[in-house]
């Protein structure tokens, strides 16, 4: 694995700023998703590459990321409702609850044009320009820490089979995927990293959808949603249909997750002690 940490962070930052601009111009869920993905990549590098570690900046990125959580949850809720309900029922629930996602979208836009955000970006760009970190040793970092964390998290998930254990495995897979993507993001060819990323993506897609079901079920049961649906015809019936569909989907996804295994290339397996 070769690359330059400032270059990688700069690429991620440029992506964050590009999607920020799109969100401010015309909010689209895709742009918010990509905005969040690139913040995760920044935070993953700062966590696992010693020369890039800075607690205050990593915390600041987390705080800005957190502001977008509710908007993202509502975006995914709408996608789930559209896929599980009839068009008529989907339109009913969308109209009944439209003020909630609109409010969260506005919070994101306000955050992205706040004095605090602009100052954060100025300070962050200064931090990158003064950073000197070679990623030559990142493969060792990856093998000895990130892979090991993912392997252990998978073992615990399969053994304990609890929502908490599966959630922790999902997070470990995310971290592994983002760190493994560093050479590709930096423009370097890395066949080993590519195969590892593909394995992570398969698991992350299933566990991500499973976790979304949990969030969506919580949203349906929330006071705000229950109050909104109480004001429309067939509101409770629609909620019951959505809950049933989400529970079925959640069980199916978890069963799929139980049969997936992280596929490690030989060199990573050896470093992680799993060969």
C-alpha cells in the first residue's frame, strides 16, 4: 500500500465540499450519502494512521456528521416505505409525515452554511497543508489492527447473535472497508485491497440494510410519526403494514448475514492471525 495521507485527506475533503455545494443548491439523498461516506473515510484514516491522528479534528468531523443522521434516516425511511407499501399508501404516509424530513433537511443546510462550519473547513485545510504523513506502513496497520478488529467482531456476532454484536460488526466492517480503500482513493492500483473491499461491501450492504430496518421501526413507533398517521385515513393500517414488512425484511437480512464471511486475502489473514 502506497500513498500520501495529505493527498488522500485532500481528495476526501474536496468530495465533502462538492457534495455540500450540491446539498445547498438542491437537496438530494445521494449527495447527503456521499457527504457522509467521505467524512467516514477521513475519520477512518485519522483513527488508524498514527501521523494523522488528531482528537479534536476527528471529534469535530463526528459532530458535523451527527447533524446529518436524522435527515439520512428520513431519506431511507421514505425509500423503505415506497418499496413495501402500495403507491397509494406510500403517498399517504409521505404527505402525512413530510414536515419531519423537511425540517431535518433544513437543519443540514443550516449547518453547512454556518460560521462554525466555514471556520472548521479553514482550520482543517490548514491542518492538511501542514501534515506530512507517508502511508507506506498502512498495510501493516491494516493487517494488525483493522482486520483483527473485523475478524473478532464477526466471531462475536456469530457467537452471541445479538443486535449489539451485529451492530459492532457492521461498524468494524465499515472501518476496514474505508481504510482498505485508501490506495484506490489515492489513485494507486491495489488488487489485494480491491478484493478485500468487495468482501466488505457484500457484508456492509446486508448489515446496513438490516440496521436501517431497526431505525425505521423506531421511527414508526415514535410519537411524531404516530401523531402524523393518526390524522390520516387508514393511518394505523398503513403503519401496521410497514412494521410487518420491515420485521420480515429484518429477519431475512439477519439470516443472510449469518451466512456471510469476511474473505481475507492470504497476506491479511496471516497478519490478523487467522491463516
